[in-house]
C-alpha cells in the first residue's frame, strides 16, 4: 500500500470512530419532556370525569340581539363556545367552561371586588369573566371596538341563575 492509501484508510477509520462515539451519546432531555411525561401518566385527564357536557351549556348563552348574531363554534365535555358577530365580523367569543377538572382555576376570583349578577368578576386584558359555582363564563373581545363595557353587558345577558342551578 502506498502512503496515500494509508491516509485514506486512517481518515476513514478516524471518521468512523468519531461518528460512533458522538452518535452513541445520550440525548439531553427536551425542555418539554417532563410536561409530556406528566400529561401522559395513567389516570391524568384534562377534563374531570364528572364535567358537564358542553351541549348542556347552550341554553344559558344569550340570544342574538341589536345587530349581533351568535354562532356556536365549539362544544365538548366541560366547554361550549359561541362567536358573536356584528356586520359579518367576529367581535367577541362567548364561552362557558366547567372548572372542576382545572386545579386553581377558580382561585383568581377569591380576591375579586367587582361582581356581575352577584357573581365575582375578573378582567384580564381583553377578556372579562365571572365564576358561577364551578362554571366560568367568559367574554373575550376579538375586535378593539368591543370594549370592557360591552363584555360586561354581554355577561349580564347570560342566564347566570340558571347556570348556577346546573352545578
């Protein structure tokens, strides 16, 4: 063998060893690996087993009025949502969700000083919500023209007393 052939063989062997060593190193855990593990543990669910079916919430939503139309957009166990449109444009989202499966979700209402219909109210950015028993009723602005006052007015249109009886 010539010197040039030896170099090729040596380089090939060296590259093979480098690939073998680096390829067999344990992979560092992802920043999401613990969350994935927690969420896939046996018995862990995102919605409580006794959560109310979303279809049961529909009757508590306000009816369309004064130039607004309402279209139900999502319904699943523990949650129902409707789009509120004006002039063909989505201006707000109305929703009711069962908080029984979400630890700590009702805690933000404990320090509330404002109420709607006797229920604690919270404003967070572009959303206003009330806690009715174990249910959170929320109105989220989707358009800047739909103000906090509009959100509060639409929350008052929900059948909150009827919803309270459901829980």
